[in-house]
C-alpha cells in the first residue's frame, strides 16, 4: 500500500439535509490498470454546531481515514 500513489480532494458542500450544516468531504483516488479506485469519506455535523466542534470531529476522524487507506487492498481483476 505504501508504494501506491493516491490523489485526494477536499470539498465543503451544502448538506442535503435541513437539520445538518454543510459537510466536509474527502475523496481519495488511485488507479489499478485501466480502472480508477475511489474512497470517499465525509463529516456532517448537526445544524448549529460550533466551528470548534466541527474541527475537533474532523481531526478525530482523520486517523480513521488513514487506517482505512492503509488497510485497503487493491488487486487487479482476473
């Protein structure tokens, strides 16, 4: 996994839910042969959450995202 090249994008989008604030979305992409692999993670906070609470939640989620990418095993289709 450490030899795989990943690109990532971070986006802030309006929430599709009226009881949620905007959410942050991360998309991690790599390729295997002629196929693209995409892993998407996001954090959505309850409406009215303090910015500091949102930042704390995002920071606490980051190690989870990293572990997911480390454990992801990509093999060519047979």
